[in-house]
C-alpha cells in the first residue's frame, strides 16, 4: 500500500486532483495529513537521535559463574 499524503494547507486544491490521478491504481490511497500537536520526539532535532543511538546485543546474557568440569567421553 502506498499513501499519497496531502498537507492540510493544500488539501482544497490537491486532494480531488490526486484522487482522480490515482483512481486506476489500487495500491495508492490519497489521504490528508490531519496530525496535530507536538512532535513525538518532544521537539528534539532528528539528527540528535542518530548520535545517541547505540547498538545493543539482544541475545541473552550468559549465566554468571563457571561451569563444573565434566568427564570426557570416549569416542
């Protein structure tokens, strides 16, 4: 699915034109951006997130301590 997002300021002049343009393409949906309120990032610069990003190992941590010795099996 592809969304053609129209800003609210241009909705009056563009929405109908874009719906007509994409009417034969079932993979495109034209919508008007109706988001309001503050940025989810709380007003921070988007570049700031890239600098603070850290890569974490998502595997389980090994159990602390040592494992007892086991006798070797004869092959």
